[in-house]
C-alpha cells in the first residue's frame, strides 16, 4: 500500500466516492458529488503516487486555503502554492506525489498566447491535471481549457465539482464517478429574509454560541450588514471576533484573515464569494444574498453544515429584498429562486436535503464563450502589446502605504502596529462603486 493511501485510510473510513476513485486510480475521471462529500480525498486517492500534479482552483483564497489544508491534514505529500500573493512549498520526499496549487488563469494564458503567436498547442501544465470547482472558473478560462484538454496529451485529468453542467459531464474518454444514491439528509432549514431588521434578534440570540456567516453580493452589502451586527451585539468591530474578507484588502490583511479562517478563530464571517469555492469552512448559521447563477448559490450554501450534522433549527437565511447590483441579472435571479421552489414569504420554513441540492446541480447550464471570439480577444491583446486577460475583473495595481494593522491571535488580545503594507487597487478604466464586487477605485496617484 502506498504511503498517502495508507495515511488517508488511517484517518477516514472511505466512502463510496473515494472507494471508486481509488479503484480507478490513474484514469481520466469526473467526480460529480455534492459539497462536503470528500472530493479532495477522492482526488488524492485517484492519483498514482509519485506523480507531479497541477491542481487548479478558481481563486487565490481557494489556493491558499487548499495549501494550508493539505499541509495540515496529510504528511505524505509534497506541496507548492504558486499565486501572485503567496509562493511557498513543503517538500518531504521526492518519491512522493508533488502537487502544485495554482489559480486557473496563468497556464491557460500561456497556452492561448502560444496558440495565437506560434500556432502551437503548448503543454503548459504538469502531466496530471486536477480541475477543482471547474464550474466556477471564468467562462473564458473554461473555453480555453476545453481546447487544452482536446489538443494536449496528458497522463491524467481529474474534473471535480458539486455543480458540473451536463456538457462537462458528457466529456469523451472520462469516467464519471458519483454516488449511486445520494442520501436524502436534511442539510438546511431555510427561511427568507426581506426585512434586514429581522437579522438583529437572531444575532442577539446566537452570537458567541454559533459560528455565523454572511455571504454577500457586494462590499456595500457587507458594510451595511456590519452596522446591523454592531447593533445586535452592542460591540464595536474592533472588539468583535469577526472576519471581514474581500479582495480590496491589503495582502497582510487577507493573509491574516485566511489564517484565522483556517484556524476557526472567528465568531462572525462576512465575505463575498472569495470564501464560497473550495474553502472548507463549516458555519452553523448562514445569511446569504441570492445570485442569478444557481451554481454560485449552491456553492454559497456549501459553506454551511459541511459535516452534515442533524439540523433542528433554521440555519439558512436567504436575504432577498428585490434589489440586485448591476452585475447580477435581477430577472434571472428571481427566476432561479422560483425554479428552486424556495420560501416566498418570511417565516416560512423549507427543508433543503442533499438530494434536492443534487437535483438542482443536475439541471445546471453554465455560460459559454465562443472559441473564435476568445482567439480574437487574445490576438488583439498580443497585437496591441497588452496583458492577456481571461476573466472580466479589474486589473490590480499595487502601492505601499503606512497603515495601522491589527492582528488577532486565538485566545489573545488584539495587537496593533504601524507598518508599511502593500495595497491592491482595482482598476480597468471603469468607474467602480459600492454596487460592484470590489471597492471604489482609489484616487491616490500611482507612481
């Protein structure tokens, strides 16, 4: 028995998904299973020991969290994380499997550039490729990946997600592994919230007793909810054990948030979709905004009750009051909500089971991007000597400033110090405001 396989079996009684992955080790595999079903362990069991692996994830936060999680949980594996904010490694033994964790964009940008410039299908990843949460990759990246998988020879490819659409599931030459039968376990007792004032009594009752999370569409909503939390708890933000997490924060603040998130050192988590994908947090209560993409809604719900504990109380509150920011299609969001047959009135409780989530997942249709349009986009960027972008997000400019940085260590008093920090400023020539996922453009002159 190989070392990693032995270690995993020593920690877990393998479930059906993991047993099937181990039995088909080395094969091209699609892992189609709900959130918190043990997909990470199934991926590790499906890879022959000693291989070098590119493990792709949709966000930097997801990469950082996966690196910390694998370092913490498994000793018989070599690990590297390769992102713009964190480069680190833990090398144990060259005979063991080596996993390089990275966001999905860089290698696909190299592939597309080589294709446009040299007409070459460049082999830009390792020979074993893991595409984790592939449905949450930017649509242009998924389009590039489909070409890459079709035209580049790899030893093994593993696709894994709780929300794969039918096109991805029907990919040729892949074995789809799923549960023969999904247990109809109650994951969430759900209610609708349209009046934000209803949040206050819930927080007064549950603050410091349960881990409470808020997943929002915008930073404006995050700030707005912070006021309600102060009212409910009677505490100032600096005195609360709260994680306030989004992409506008400095690198130091994000790193401290991610460490605390991994250690479970918080009572309240307020974030956007940075924590919705491949971040193994298990909240006791979740308040979430509604999105126009059902796969996003499923992933948000997946941060709640990940250990599938028996639910005897309402643990999921969907915050919906008819307002959607400009980047969300309000009509589509309302249609998705109606199709999901969720509560239409406040104080009405609905039960959401694993089977029901599975049914939602099987009906997903992910957005697509025309291949010829993508080639044209990349060619235009190359011809104009511009950066190739495969996701429609603001570019990041960085500068340094002196700032008071607070650090909280578990069980200890908050410490504060003045230091020079790196600040991310988002801009792509558009005027951003609080209605958008990122903060307003900083007007400070960039030297």
